[in-house]
C-alpha cells in the first residue's frame, strides 16, 4: 500500500525591525490549521527565540551563544535551519524522501506593510512584484525593507518555492477616493501622498469572523477598534473598508503605545524651527517616545498603567479613551450610523476597563455594555437594551495570511 500523501506546511513570516514572527500551518479539508508559532525578539541586540505548539506546549528553538549579536539575515537563516529540522521530526510533516534541495514548505506567506495603490489583494510574488514593492520603501521606510528581506533570501535559496505577499494596506483600497485625499497640491498626490490605512490584515480577519458570528451585523455599519501598541479604527459597511483613522503612515490617527497619532503639523514646524529637531529626532519622537509612554512617563503597557495610581498614568488612559471615542464618532458620521462596535488586538481583547470606558463614551449612540460579559471577555458584550452590538473578537493576522496564501496557491499545491 502506498504511503499516505502528507500535507506540506505553509510558513507565515512577519518580519519587522526588531522582531521576526513566524507560524507554520498544515492544510486540513482545504483550510489552514496552525501547527506552530513563535518569534525572534530583540533583533539588533541579543535575539531570543521562542516557539510554541498549537496545544500550548513551549518549544525551545536555538538560542545564540552569550555575547553573539547576529544580524537580521543571519537570524532568518538560522531560523530556517531550525524549522526544517523541527518539521522533519514531526509525524505530520516528516518527509524522509524529500531532496535536500527541495523546499520544505508548500508556500510562504509574508506580511508586507505597504502595497501602495497597485496591490489591492494578496499577490503571488515574482521578481517584477518585488521590484514594485521595493519602490514603495520610501512610503514605509521602517517596515518595508524588513518585510522584503526574507522574500529575497527564500527566492535565492528555493527559486521554485511559491511566495505570497499579504498587504496591510490592501483591505483599505475600497475607501472612497475623496477619503483618500489630503488637501495638498496634486503633484504630491500623484507622487503617492494619500491616505492608505493600515492594520488591514487584522480588519480583513475580523470582517470574515464577524460575518460568521453575526451576518446581520457584518452586513451593516461597523467600527472595528484595533487597540494594541499600534492602534487604529476602521469603518466598514458590508465588510468593506469605508474609512480608517490611519492615513499616509501608521503614526496617524489614534494615540498609541509610543506613537503620537494625529498631530498638528505646526508642532513639527515648531520643533524644527525652535528646538532644532532633525529628521532622526522627529522620527524617534513620533514613533518611539510619545503616546502612552510619553504622556504617562511610565511606559506603554496598558496593564502597567491601569495598575498605577500615578496621576500621569491616569491622564494617559483618559487621553487614550478620549481619542478613541472622538474618532469613533467621526467614523459613525461617515457611516451614517453605527450597528456594531468590535474590539480587537492586545488592549481591545484584554482590557475590560478600556472597553467599558469607550462604550460609556458612546452612550449617546445607544451603546450599552453587559458588565459581567465584558469582565469575562465574552465574544458578545452588549447589554440586552443596547442599540449597538458590541463584540470582543480576537484577531489572527497570521491565519489571515495563511488563508490568503492557500487560496492563491490552491489546495492541490499544499500537498507533499
């Protein structure tokens, strides 16, 4: 009897400036099922590898020797070696007949922050697409180069390996043209200075999940609050993005963990003219020294701030909530009403006091919480008399990338 055909795994890569997140999925009945996920943190310093199986079991990947500071490329190569070795020990993925030169994955899906105006959907990667994405580096200089580096290394190592880019901006390509514009000269608009929106992979996942949980709500007017160290809002109608609090960059919109969110451009001019800030100093201020960290003077972890009795911590939380409520009101005006509010991401999923305060601020819309359901972290947390559905839906960007990758390469390709 011939040996059964085992599903070849799909690798998901989310490469950033200081971390490299990864997941491995098998295909089961045409759908991806997570086998492993992990991260390499501390890139640029002393990196740390952590991984866990889907059952929660911790796995200890390779750790660099004390004092060793491998660069991004070296870390990625070492991670690949570890993954190939680990997969060969697993009954679900072991492939003793596979050639050493053959790729161990059916495909690799990558999170790519910026797809510009051209890429409105997940895209199979080739040399022309990679060149087009390289041209977008000036629009996302902190993210795009790190997103693209693993793509190049994998293409060099396994030229036949299918690779797919899933874009943070693609979900927002349905935003009406007028909502994409800044009031700038048209030459700058033509050069790409427009509102793109980000966190699109998270919003795409939430749109699908809400449709499964409550098709009526999903077909209506929804604001999703992706609240984490990076934070934004998305207005959806029938599961499509209508507007976003983020614009040209991921520093726009809501106050975040270390980012300012929306800021009067005159402040930037004042900092340059009166305080002598250069581009590097402005970048540090806007991205790393502001937000919850800057206002509180304590840090950017919401758990720490909620536990603190320092008045600056309380003020940082007050401002965070105020900005969310204000922006939800603006997006509700764009939608012409609000049928459902969804909280997601680290703070949105795990901070009941923030959900309670935001919903209370939206009481004028008829939003009411069930306090017990909110405290318990239930999926549906609206009170029975609430005119607005209120949900807590955990996001899963990696699963969205794996799903997009499988849909592009086809289920037959995801077989050994």
